[in-house]
């Protein structure tokens, strides 16, 4: 349960102009804030009897880069009692995709806070993440690593070109366990009748995406996390389902607003 929603930070990597020479194409992405009400999906192994909470994600173009702010509060009713979690994520990513700063904090009932803070740099043939917390931790990053905002931009570009399986290596800042092989399956077009909060986007391209995250060092295992969602070509994500193997949580979009343009 450690990864209770690191991943949705990439769901709303809202669109800006990705026009760097090493990137696939240009996108017109929308800076916005989205709020999801969380609830348990029926089924699972029965060890989680109820789930509720809220996820807030905000993505913005800040001229020199892209910022993501995310917070998720969740309450789970489990066999041993109640587990409350508070997940906080903030990051900045340079527009060329080479620089990434991150600050992640996770709180669980009865457990010490887990904190990851530092910066990562992508180099021509590899990369390196250097942490302030935990102190002295360094994580070597493989060739062609991408960070969350670039991952989203590239995924949209490749879905628009008709690809049905999209695989990339990604780093999200959560320590040595933050390296993933992200495998996206484009399972169909976006629903013809979108959520009423997103009705203004019904005329733009969109897809149903199933995104699985595998341990980059042991890809033979089952994915550590899966999320299914509707993704529009402006970077906006509709309702989502987060699959943690033994239980799943639905995120119902309850509030959405576009953020003011920065004028960059």
C-alpha cells in the first residue's frame, strides 16, 4: 500500500508546448486542477471492506518548467481496524525533460513518515537521482529514462499516432523503488459521452488507457500497480480506477477547473 497514488501525479501532466528537438512532437496541454472522490470498487479479496477519501491534483506551466502538486487522503477499513493515509507529492520538471525535482511524503496510521526529497538529472547515456532525504541516497537511472510530465506527453503523442502498446522507463522520485517500466495499453476511444465536468472536451481525441507499472529490476513479476482512466489529448484525465491487486479504488471526478495561463 506504499504506492497509494504516486501514479496519478502523471495522469494530469497538463499540456504545454513540448518542442525540444529530442521529443516526439508538439502538444497543447492544459494547466488545471482536478479533484477525485475515492471509493472502494466491489470485489477484491475481502480484506478491505470500505475505502473513501479524496485526491487533488494540480499541474501548471511555470515558464521555466512544469509543476505538479498532489495530495491524497484515504481511509481504509481492513480486518485489523482502520488505516488512514496521507500522501503528498510535489515536483518540478524542466521543459527539456532533463531535470526533475521532487518532494514526497507519505503518512500511515501507526507508521513513521516516509519522506523522499531530491533531484534527478538525465544525462546522454544514463542519469542520476541524488536525495537530500534519505541522506546520501543516490539512484542510478537507465538510458532513456523519462520523468512524469514527459511520460504523459509522449504517451499522448504515441496514442494519437495509433500505437496500442506504449512502453517507457520512468522515475517518479520515490527512492530506489521509484524506477518503473511503465506499460500502457490503449484499449479504445474515450467514451462518446464524457463526464459532465469534461463535456467541453467531447470533440477532441481521447482514449481509454490501462497503465501498468513493473519493477524495472524484476519485470517478470506482476505489476506493482495498475490504473485505468480516460485520457484526452489536452492532458485531462477523467474518472479512474486504481488497482492494488487485492483491492481497487475508483476515483470519480468531482471538481475540475482550468488554471490561468502564465503568458509564457
